């Protein structure tokens, strides 16, 4: 007997082996998403509210953002602020 996993907003169920790991975070998912991007590099995606289209291969891969330490963040309804 395996584990029952729920999918599709709770509308579908599937039985999987107990050894199967989740693959939606970490380096394994990064490799998976890069492989999917490479496979779909010649397909077009729509941008700008559907007014323009670009090839998926032309989209640059995301990089980590710079540190936000020392920046100010607005709080309340814009009346206060705090330093990160």
C-alpha cells in the first residue's frame, strides 16, 4: 500500500510509493525547471496583457536579489516605517 497524494485543488487522488519524494523545491526542482525551459525554448509566451509575444528561450533566468538589510519598509497605511 502506498501513500495517497491529493492534487488538483483536492479534486483528484493518486497512490504513490512511500519512497517517492516531493520534487518542488531545491536543486532537483531547479534542474527540472531548466529542463522544461530548454524543451519549450522555441514556443511563444504572451506578455504585456496579451499584446506582445516573445520566445520562451529569450526569457532570462532569475537571479537572487541583493540583500535588503538596512532598507526601510513602510508599515501601517504608509504612516510608519521600520528598518530591516
